[in-house]
């Protein structure tokens, strides 16, 4: 399973951007700048189906990204 760190450095710009944003959200949540509810909502926005479907060109990377963000959301 791919982690957000791995995806942040992947060759798919749309996935790398979203993974970096997810890592930033985690960091802000851990520092107290975001509440758990705010962080969870922002994570959900990163994998909003319509937006992601428009950008995603690799279904395996998309699945890995969605999985990694869902796991990260549960750990917040």
C-alpha cells in the first residue's frame, strides 16, 4: 500500500499535489491549527469523486491515493 509520503513524490502531478496537501493537513492537525473535524472535512475534499475523476489518469494511483487519505483521516 502506498503512503502519502510515497505519493507526494510520484510522477502523477495530480496525485502528488493531493498527497502533499494531505500531509500538510495532517501537520496542521497535529500542531493544533486545525480541529479533527476541520481536518477530516479537508481530507474528504481531497478525494471528492467528481474532482478526482476529472484529474485522475491512472486508476491504480487514484486507488492508492484514496486509500492513503482515508487511512490518514482515520488516524487524525
